RNA sequence: GGGCGCAUAACUCAGCGGUAGAGUGCCACCUUCACACGGUGGAAGUCGUAGGUUCGAAUCCUGCUGCGCCCACCA
């Protein structure tokens, strides 16, 4: 029997997400539901002919060390909603997961583990340490993906990658070699941001700037050969004076003209340093004289270069003073600062000390104060054109956004991106770590030259010497993750995956990694894909080089007090734990309903409670429906399963509520589709919520109770028709809801089909599109009916009719007759009315509710509370008069009549007429009350 | 030093040129045979502040106040 609706399994009275979620999460993975086979050309053409497309989305790879937080869950909920939606629309939807090896973070994690065993990584040696990290990764890595599985993310697990996988490492190496050969990767000694704790260079982006109250010290440098004369410099970092090689002043600064070319005696040392002129110096800052320390300050480094000065490095990699610092050697930088100041003071060389707000850079990862340090590193020359000519990487990346090949939502971030891109510096990509992609460069002991190669070389490419050793540095993690959009699809090998899935459609991510990752992907993606021909052999145009066509920047998730969640503050809301308490669907719905583009989310559990109630509401609607399906079956009435799965269609002579609910389903579905197309998750969520609860449950289900009479002598054909519409609408509503609440809808959808569903999952069915059937007449008729029912309910309350008591009503139509009387059964049931008496006049002294269309009274012996009613009416009257006054004022204004659009004027005229009528009615009612 | 965002009902947020909406909370009534994680009715906002543009402003512009964020090589 091809029937629908479950009777086989009684649904529990209250929805218990815990009872179903693990089961489905596990099943979706086991059934390989979301795996995408790379289509061949024929299949692809077929897809496109049908009006569908490939939808590829890359999961921003979480760190292997990561645990899922609310930000991830928001990000994943948004991606999952979109992916499920696109899949259900018939697109080939691929959501690709993976994890990032996260250089510093992971290395730190394992080092901490070693520390507990009383060891350091140096004790193990590089090879053993790296092996240890791999082992850690195998044991603990990727826990976050397991959490993701539990939350039902519809990703293709068969394609899961790790950024240190073999084929991805090949891509990293290829990219490095190509850029090096182009002269776009270079090695050199420059000032970089150095973290003394991590003992590695970090990029500009990995430095967090903090303002703090500090001191600006003035130090007197004796002028050689001029006893009693000094040049006073100002500095915030006195300890670096030990590495000074000059003092610079502005060339036009009159105060110092006489010292130009003279020598100064560097205090605390026996070195003499020159006074030089450089335009970079601002005469109005400090004393106008700057100590020049090329090894410890990027500006000084620049001055040093311009003037051919040496660099004296006075610190080691742990920010302790080195041998160059003489007596201060071995001291930590702050201890050295203290001692330097004391010694200067003792020698009378310390001048004024001023309070000074300065910004200090801290290591993003460990919060240690970063030291600008001269060291030899590898850089990507992002602003440089390749040898053969053409645009630089940065320029390509700017054009991609400027010319609209990549659309960023919300738009304001496009500006932020371009602003950053316009001011970008070369990217330091080397890290002094052990965990990561080792730089494929070999140093020759014989000729000192560098060999960069795809395959590990045995000999120097320049002199042939076998005495070569590999570079010890590894690459910045973002170098490999920046390549992901090309590398996951097989680049640099020619690959069908690349042809089909590149460019990806969308990137959903947080603002915090816009520069770190998004910008780098755009640079590297555009750069490397431009040489990959299209699948038909044609040259790739700029628009097809981008790594993704759209970027959606999502909100930050804050706690209910709008504070950033952090372990330190202890205000972290655990998503999986929260999902267990309220149900994953409820948490997802909370996030979706608050995910308005461009605003942050203050996550509140109160709201989640509300959506748990919503889930329960859906559950119970299902129970009610299944119960009736059972009842019908008992009477030999069975709904054909084939009627389900599409948009319900109703006959023109079907009951009003059936035509209405189907019309509503169509219009709401259209709205949801439109909202999702523009990332307005909150609108989509509130639309489905209002539809299901406010329309389907509150009105349709209540009316349907009138129709589901399957007993002998009842209109069984009508009952069956209504039951069919009910089931169809519910099934369609489940599909509409399913991207937002995948677990609950999956469970109920299977129940609708009594355990014999037409597909393995609701996720594989089609999304309601909402173009099928509209019915304005049904919507407006129903709206009038609702107005009447609400008015009667309110009157009953006023007059004091008990909840269970039914009472007659008196009704008078103002103009359009009494069309709603045709639905007296609905009025009787929903407003608890016995008889409906059409009347020409309203009775005096009884409460009246009036609308422009009708007046209505409840006939009941118990009189109303006249003073309360009079108060209400007075208030009502005041409101109406205000509305009227405002309308009249505008309608009297010739400028308004001349300039306002016609429909506004017409609307206002209508409002004016209706309000006048209402005022008249209200006044009369007040008079009658006395 | 630049740049950006936000201020709307008690709370959390929508709305972003035509006279204010939702959820939660609150008040009253109702344990009616899907659901008390429920139903019905109700109270609640001079849309931060001062100007301006407009026939019309919560909505656009400017100043101010208060929060928050990002970027930045003045020692």
C-alpha cells in the first residue's frame, strides 16, 4: 500500500533531540550522503541544461589543535544552510572539509606536552620532534571535525584533507619554486617582527598592537671634541642605544647644523658615532635628534641603509643582550633597560623623562612583546611584477575585487580589503619552527649559493658541490592555506576536479582572517590559476582565476553581555554542550535567526529556549497529523504517497483555509529563497518560523480539525482532500525547514513516509520554490476572517465570557456584505461562537468592535465593565484622531499631492476615509456607554 | 594618527525615505482530546542627542555624546 503518514512508531509527547540527533549525524556520515563524485563533461552539461550549477564551498580549515567554538558553529551553520539549500535546489553542491597544520599553535601544543615530561624539543632533535607532532596529530588532531560531524554539517568527508598531506605539500613546493624562479621570493636580512618566546619571525599581521602608557627618555650624547656640549636624543627603548651607530637629525634643523658631520661619544661604550642628516627625522618630535639603531628598528634600518651604516645587533633570539652589549650581556631586555638607565643617571647623562603613550606590538599567539630584529628571512615580493612583465600579485588581487570578479558581502569589507591591499608590504614567509612545510632551498657550503628545487637535490645547482644543507626554516602556515583553493583540486597537476570546482562559489568566513587568509588566497589563487587553461583548452580569463566568486563575512559571536568570548573571561559558550541541552537544531536556528549581515551576535540562551520550543511545536504538529492519518486509515481513507514531494496544488473550489495555506506556503517559500540568495539568514529563519507557527499551526491546524471527520455519513471525499493538503503542506514545510533544522526535519520526514521514504534523506529532496500557486483572493478573504475572529475573541474577554463558554454574536457589515458568513463553521470553532446574527444595528450598552468592514458584538448577559471599556475606547479614539489629523494635514498639503507617488496618496485617502468611519463608530460606542 | 560599525519596547535584535515589528520577558484568563517547550487576549517605544535635506525621516546628510572594532614603521 503506497500510503503516507506514520502510525508504525508512536512519537513521544515532547520532542527530545538527544534521542534522534546522534543517530542521524552518524547515519549521514555512514551513508556517505554528501559525497560528490566529480562529474564528467556530459554530466556537467546535463546539469547546466537543467538550469543548475556547481556550488563549491571550502570550509575554512580549523587548526588541528582546535576545539569548536560558537564562531565555528555560526560559520558552519551558515555554510550548511547554504549548501543544503543549493543541493536541494538541484545544484551539485560540494562542501569540502579539512584541517590546517597550524605551525606555531601545534608546535606549542606538543612542546607543552614535552615540558610536562621535563623535555624540550631540542632534546629530541628535529626529526624525532616532527615525528612526535605527527603522532600527536594522529591521536588528538581534528577533534573539531568530529564535533562538526555531530552537528550535522553536510560536508563531503571523502575529500577531507590536511594541509601537510602529500599532494598539498607538492603544491606548496611547486608554488615556492615558481615564485622563486620568477624572482618573487627572495631571501635577505631585514628587520622583522620577532617573538622572543616563540623564537621565530612573524608577519606584520601576527603582531597585535596595543597602546600603553610608557616613558620617553632623553639621553645626552657628548659631542666629541667639544667639552660640555651634548646632543640629546629621545627614546622609548633605552637598552637599544648599545647598538646605536649614529644620531640623525633633519637636514634643515637649525639647532643641529653645527653638529652635522661631528662625532658623538656613545654613552656606556667607547664607540664614537656620527651625526647625520636624514629627512625622515621629524624635528618637532622629542628633541629632534634620533638615535639610529639599524638592527633594532625598521626606520633606523632604513636610515642605516641610506647612509651606509653598519648594523650592530645587541640582542639574541630570546631578547637577552648579547656580547655586543658588553657589560650588559646576558641581561634580559627589560633588566638591561633598567641598568642602562641607572648607569646613565649615574653618569649624569639621563635627561628629562616624559610620559608617552606608545604602541607596542605583541605576538598574536603568546602575547609576548615583539622585538623588531634584524634577521635573514624569506619574503614574497607581493608588489613586484614578474620578470616577463605584467601585474604584481597584489595588483591581481586588487583587480579581482575592484572589477567585481569577487563580490564581498557586506560591501563595506571590499573597501577595507582594498585599503589594506593598497598598503601591503612584502610578506615574510619563513618561520624558525620545526613543524610545517620546510623551505625547499639548499645552501651550498662551497659557493654559498642557494639551490631551490622541486626534488631534493644532491648537489649545488651552481657549483656542483655535494656539500649542501637544506634550509632549516619552514613556511608560514598561511602560505599553504593560501594555496588551498587551487591545491585541494589537484593543482599543479592537471585535474578534472580543478576544471569542475575551480573557482569555488563562495567563501564564508570571519572578518578576523580577511587579511591573513582571504587576501592571501586571492593573491595566490589568481596568480597560479591564471596559467591553468579552462577545461576546453581556452585561456583562463581574469574572472575565472579568482579562488571564489563571492565572500560572505559573517558576524562575530559574543556572549549575552556583548563581550568577546574567551577562556580567560570564562564566558565561553560551548556549542556542542549547548546543542546537547537544547538540541542542535535550536542552536542552529538561534544563530541563523541572528545572523544579519554586518552585525555581531550576542548569543543568548533565552533565545535558544524559544527555538527549542519551536522544534517542539513542529514535533507536536507532526504528532497531531500522524494521529489523524491513523484515524483516517482506520476509516479506510489513505493518502497516496505519490501526492507528496512537490508543492501542493489545491482546486479552485477547495475550502478557503486550504487555498490560503497553500498560497501562504508559496509566498513564504519564495521569500525564503530570495533571502538565502542574499545571505539574509535572519530573514529566512524568521519567515519559516512565522509561517510554521503563526500560519500553519495557529490557524490552519485549528481549522483543519473541523474537516477531519472520517466517520460514517461525513463528507469523506472532502475529509480526504483536506487530509491530503494537510500532509502535503506539512511535508513541504519540512523541506522548507530542513536546511535550518536538519535533524528534526529528517526524523519527521521519514515518519511522514512511514519508514519508506522516496530518498535516503530529506536533504536529497527538492527545495520548495514557491512559484507554483498564488491566490490573492484567498489571502485577503482569510485576512478578513482572521480580523473578525480576533475581534470576537477580544470582545469575549471584555464581556467576561468564560474560556469554555460559547456565545452568540451579532454582526453588521459596513459595506461589502457579509462574505465571511460563508465560513461560519470556522468562526464558530475558532472564536467559540454559537450563533451568528446578522443585524442592521448594534445593541446599546454592549461592547462593540469595529473595523472599516464590519461591527461585531458578543451577546452575553454579563455586562461589560463600562469604565474599562470607556477608557479603552477613549484611548482608541485619541489614536484614531491622531492618525486622521496627520492624514488630513498631508492631504491638505499641495506639495504632498503634487510630489508624492500616487499609490501613497491613494493609500492615505483610503486610510483617511476608514479612519473617519472608525472615529464615528468609536464616538457612537462611547456615547452609548454613557 | 587614519578608517569603520553600533545606539529602536524591560532584554536580545529586525526594519533603513510614506507615520514602528519579532522573539523572550511581563500582566490576565485557560491544564479544550498535537503541543503548558501550549492557547487566547493585553500592557509596553517622544526609534541616543542637536541641526539639516525632503511634501514626508527611525530610515539620507552634518555636528555632538556614549559604546565597540580594525588599521598604522614618529623615535
